[in-house]
């Protein structure tokens, strides 16, 4: 089964009252909040409120379809390491060309990752200042895995982006791949992440485990 195409088809079927862009953005945001709310007690109340407000836009049947889309996304990530959401976003043709918003094709991310050689027996710190859907980080994790390195133990990632939608996409994928990361909304040049986990920061489950070791 082509899980990516199944998700694209499901989003198109749900759209009607709302645009394809809005359905995709709402689904990704609700998925990100659902993951975050299992581990982030401090931000749970405000994020749960956002989740409930979004969910009220959709019928029970549409919400069930979104739940199935999450299952398809999980299976796609289990099958192969790649930028699944970036692929879906570009193939839905909802990118903002006026703002120059194009996600790097995953094969290009893989090519760049091939140039990286990890140091031995040290924490691998990676900063992605314009993370998009997280394709470059996923490619680095894939390269480390191919080199026999446990990226879930060795990686320490900080991702940042101005676009909230990109933050949610990146956070969902890095969470599903078990990549330890903090994903932060903001201007990397003017407001680089200072280590404080405020409301604009999403922490992946594997990062929580890493912090608690």
C-alpha cells in the first residue's frame, strides 16, 4: 500500500467545507498536540484547548478519518525513513510559492547527509535553523542508523522555524522516528532558542527520555 497517496486521498475527501490546505494544517496540528499532551504537563491545558477548538470544526466521521490518517502516517514511517509529510504537503500543491516555501526533496537531504561523519562516543548536537518538515534531520538519523549508530541515544537536535505549520510537521515526524529533539517556533536569527521550554517549544518523547537519564 502507498500510505502517502492514501493520506493525500483522505485529505482531499475531507475537504469541501474547508480547503485542502486547512484540512492538512488542522490534522497536523491536532496530531502534534495529541503527541505533546502525553508528555508535556505544563503546556497541556492550553494545547488541549486548541485541540478541542479545532476538533469541533469536523464531524465525527471526519475525525475518524483523520485518526486513520495518523495510522497510515505511522505505518509509512515504520516502513521507510523519509520526509513523509513534506512529500504529502508538496503533492497536495498547497505550498506558498509567494513566500518561497518549498520543502527540500528528500533525496537531496540524503545526499547532504552522506557528507557527514559522526564523531566517536560523543553526543551529536545538530541545529536546524529552518527545519521545514524535518527532512534534513530525518536524513541525518537515517545516515547514522546505516553507520550502525543509535541515533535515539546519540542525537541531540534543536529545530526552529517561523512557520507554525512546519513546526507541527517536523515535531510529528521526529516524534514518530524517535529522534530526540526540541522543535521551536521563532526567528532563529533574532530569537535563537535559549534552552527554555516555553509554549512555543515542542519536545519529542525521545528527548524527554534523554533529558531524564
